[in-house]
C-alpha cells in the first residue's frame, strides 16, 4: 500500500478522490433508470417479468413470482444446520440491540389545561431490497428486516432477483424467514424499486424502501425519494483504522482488506502516528493479497483508494479521521476509549484489537447499514427510528389559550398572515 505523510495537501487530495465515488458521478445511467421506472409504472408485472428475463436470464410469471412456503422449506434443507443456528444467533443479537432503541409516545400535561406530546407510530408497509445473483447477503437481510419488526412495522415486503433457475439464494430466504419478512417477490434492479414505490397488481405500494444495491438500484431509490421514503443512497464500502505503535500490524492489514474485497471502489485507509507500523502493515497487506480469493478486486481497490497516512501526532490523526467520516472506524491504540471521545464523525466505531469490523457486519447487534462517502457527518446508522413516524400532539384549554392569545395574534400579524391571527382572535370575541 502507498505510504503518504499526512498534511493539508494530502488530506484534501484524499477527500477529493473519495468523493469521486459518489452516485452523483453516474448521470449517464439516470436516463436508463428513469425509463425503467416509467415502464414499471405503466405495465406493472408485465414489465417486471420482461426485465427478469432480460437482466437475470430467468423466466418469472404470476405463478412463480411470490416465494412460497415450500421454497423456504427447501432453502433450509440446502443449508448446514450450524449456519442456520448462526443466522438465528445473529438475528437475536440484532433484535436485542435494537430493542434498546425503541421509544414510547409521551405526553406532558400542565395544571392550566395544556397538553403537549409526541405520538410514535410504526410505518404500515416497508419494502426491503436485497441483492441477488453472485452477491448474496443474508446479513443485510437481517440488518434491514429485524429493526423494522422491532419498530412494529405491520407489513414487510422483500424483493430480490432470482437466479437463472428461478430460485432465490437459500441463505437469503432463510434469513428472511428468521427475521420475519411477510412476503418475498422475485424481482431486482431499478424495476424492483419502482414496483415498491408505486405498487403493482401483486406488490403493494410501500411507505419506505431500505436496502443496498448496484448503481441502478441507488439511482432508482434517489428517483423515487419523496414519493416514498428511503434509508439512504449507499456508496462503496469504507474502513479507516486509527492506530498507534501499540497496534498489531497483521491485525491492521487483515482488517483493511476485509473491506477492500467488497468491490473495486471500496476504500481502505490506515492513519497512524508510527512510520514503523505503516511499513509493517504495508508488508502484511502484500502477503495477504497474494493468498486471498478476491485478490484482483482487492488490488484494484487498494491501487485506487487504499492509503496509509502517517501523522505527526494523534490529534492530527483524529482530525483527519473526522474529516474523512468513514463508514467503519477501528481504533487500535493504547487507550481506544479515550480516542473515541474525540471522534465526531463515523458510522460505526470499533474499539480495541478484538473488535474487528466483521464483528459488526455479522454478529454483534448494531446495524451494519451505515452512512458512506463522508455522510457520517450528518447521517446515522439504520435504526428503529427509521421505521416509525412521529406526530406532534397539542391540546390547550380555553384558560391556557387565553393567557397567550395576544402573543400569537401579534406574531401572525407581524408575518402578514391575518387569517392566522383571526383564527385565534374569534375565540375571545365579546
């Protein structure tokens, strides 16, 4: 991996390079996505079935469009019992963590007859998109569905493309069943997003769409946003390791590569105060790359977006980490909890050398759907709040309103909204 001295110039260049991976740079695909969305809105299932044949090379019709209980049972039979138990253990951890995020409606009543509050209401119907084909991610199924169930969503619809044999990946089906999905439809790509957003004869229109996908899925989610809610526009995966001389080079290298293997646009960055560690990690990375299965993808990721930045001190390193605002941030220092208090921007923070990033991807419980491409500066991980709506509650008695009605009338008249003022004034006419 390239080793670079951290300074203002190298930091700016790095940030500019990482931002080039944004979906905003893929405008040439927007016309195609818009055409697919329009087609699905007009022709519904007919369009979905044609796209399944065109893109996924599988024959889907109304008879095999919805995944059946028999197919789910067959999926379990294809999986190792140990793996099924791992899925259940992971789901339990995710459920336990997200249960702690639940909030209740609240009301604050005062003696003068004022009642203010907030009503929490789960969304009625949520659509979960799960990639298919070569990419089968049962972990993503669990991470998107379990918080929705915890929030109290009544109807969870999943869409995922089928293989050439017309079947869905068995691990994905088992994860969906364990998580509690209500219905699964065999459709993928931008067409699936359109179906969820606008509804078809068989797929109900949803209130929100969550889940990752390729650039066409990302652009489709962006296109339907406002007609429905979405979780986020996910970018390529990222890891940033913040380390000092106490870190184990082999651990750091392994953790960097755990994200580089996702795709060629993934970024893996080490920021350290130790040149010795930087050089040892670079050597370990080279050794690992030569023995890993996805070495071509890993190498391209490292060539384009892999960096080892050497900072003069830990404060400089922390400032750079906050500017990069990485999806995953590992802190491998002598006192990681102390460093953690100085971190403002990160999707998920992993503390200590036995808290490597895959622990969060698969098992610990916190959500692995995280803000990418610097958006951790203003976005949070997927959570229970993403599946509920909040309504304000306001109730005033005549006595309570009488004390403040003049203030409200003055405020409204100052804005030139005399009908607003009149709505209050008529209640106190003599």
